C-alpha cells in the first residue's frame, strides 16, 4: 500500500492511498470462496457449485464487500502510518476502482490541533468575593411577602389606580389605516396585570396610572419597532381602554404566622430568617464558584487560542439540534409544532465552538498534569449529595453508583473541578468585592 499525505487548509489533511491490484483480486477471490461455501443454487450440492458460476453470479457482490472492507482497513492503516489523530469521519473519494487495476482513493479529514499550553503564571484572573448582608435577607423576605400577596377589590368610585395595584381592562387597538377605513381594530378583553411590575409595555402602562374604576381613556402611541405583531410594529396606534376592576395588594406581615405559612413549624420568624440566610449563602457559594470557573476558562481561551475542527463543531450542533427537537415535541402542541421556530444554529455556533475549544484545552491540561478521578472520589461525592436529601442514604448511594451514566456525569464534574483547582493554583489571582445582588445577577 502506498500513502501520500498533503496538508490542506488549517486542520484539513488529504491522504491519497493506492492499494495494489493483486491484494484486491485476492480479497475478491477469498470473498467468492466464502460465498461458494454457503450459497445454494438449484441443481448443485452445497459447496460443489463450479467456481465460474459463482463468479458470474456473485462477483459484483464480492467486489462491493471487498471495496468496503479494503477502504476501512487501509484507511485505518494509513492514518496510523502517518500518525494522524482524526477529528471525525473522513470524506472518501474513489479515483480508480476498476477490476484488475490498483485501487486508488483519497481520504479528506480533519485532525485534532496540537496543543502546547502557554505559561499559566502569565495569566491574571479576577476572583469575585461577596457575602450575604442583613439587608439582602430583608429584601429576600420582602420578595417572599410580595409573592404571597392577596388582592382586595376597590369599590370606592373615587379611588384612583397607583403603582402596585392590579388592574383588569378591556382595550381596542386601531392603526391609522384602520381608522381611515372605519375598521374594527383589535379587541382584547379582561387583560389583568400589576402596575409597575413591567408586565405590560411601559408607555402603555403609564397611561393607566391615576385612573378610576369604570373610566375609559383614549390615547395614541407609537408601537415599539420590536413589537411581535409585524403589522403593528413602529406604527402610530389609537388605544381605547376601559378599566373594569382595580384591586389593591394586601401583603402579609412578617411574623410567626407568616413563618408557618412558609412551612417553618418551630422557631417562628427568627427561624425563617435563619433558613432564608442559609439558602442565600449556599446559592451565593455556587454563583461565585461558577463566576470564578468562567473567569478562569475565559482567560485560558484568551491565552491559548486554538483552531477548532469543524467536524467537532458540527457534531456539537447536531446534538443541540436533537435536544431542540425533543424539547419542541415535549412542550409544544401538535398545532404549534407545525409552526415551530427554526433551530437557532447561527446563534448557537459560537457557543458550541467555545465549548469544543475549552474541551480540547482542558483535555490537554488533564493529560499534561496526569489529573485523574478515582472511583472513591465519585463515591464520596455521591454520598455528600445524598446525605442532604435522602433518609435511606446507603440504598440511594448504591443505586446511583450502579447507574453508569450518572456515575460518568459525576466523574466528569469532579474532573473539571480538579482541573479548575489546578489552574487556580497556577494563575495570578486578584480578589474583587462585589455585592450579593451583583453575584446573583451574573449567575
């Protein structure tokens, strides 16, 4: 077998492989004899069929099978001979495959990039630190109050709507064109929303402050250019709005009764505050860890730019498309599936490319530093996770350990954690104080 290697653009390589005619002929004859041993032809005993009849009837079948096998075997030999590390399947193009002549083909493939990590000590990474303050806890408790609001309808004819009130309205939208044609416009009934929560378009909502029960208002607004209804986007539109109902918010007091409503059976409001703070602190730890990991990964990419095989990007996009399809089937009705949105390939491609590049860099770190995750590491991680949520811990641990897919997921997570720990020990760290809000906003 003769192999010629050409380096094309970027990571692409082109192999030209020539297989001697004699090898192909011998392989075809061997295949025909296998066929002759098991084929049945009326008038002949099994294994006694004349070889010329076997050739006449089965030569093309044998040649097809041999071609498949020879391409597979010689390609594997060729990449081994040239010490290539393919990233994905090759594109095979036959140059010559005539019977009795040498088999010649080209295999075009991408290879993994050769990665040599730059000095990690030249990388500066900012690490955010934060803590949960009393005011953060108070704000969280206030949000809990807001989420447990009850509504009391206002009946006083003199009452005027204000921020925080829930209004129920009917309204009609008519564009200039519809007015000129005496069109009916678009009518919406019993639309309910809370003033000041951003549930409606702001310019529209502002018109409904200081309005009485049963009052009707007319006004003209220019619709946003980004409005979902294309026929209304950017157009000046007349609104007729009638306020049918106004409800005032009734918020619960922050007392022991409220704590009971939040499933705190002992300790009252003090215990609730303690539980809320603990939950917020756990969330904060996770958020800071994710921020730090992202900061390190971003710097690793910035200081180690690499070319990414297109085949790996395509594979990542295919997996995303499969997940997208599953989600569409799971959450959409049959009718809406007929109008399902197009898979956002262009939006996801940079994200997939980044993940592939990171995966290659992290693999290089793992190989270079011989970082490993032992089975006992996985066992301990699962034990720690289970201890928080399950009473029969041992049974659950054993069940999860026997789930190979779950075991592999935990193994991958631990490996990534070890890599991040190693990188953190090598780069130059500077700490930056941020607030709890900032940390959670970046989560």
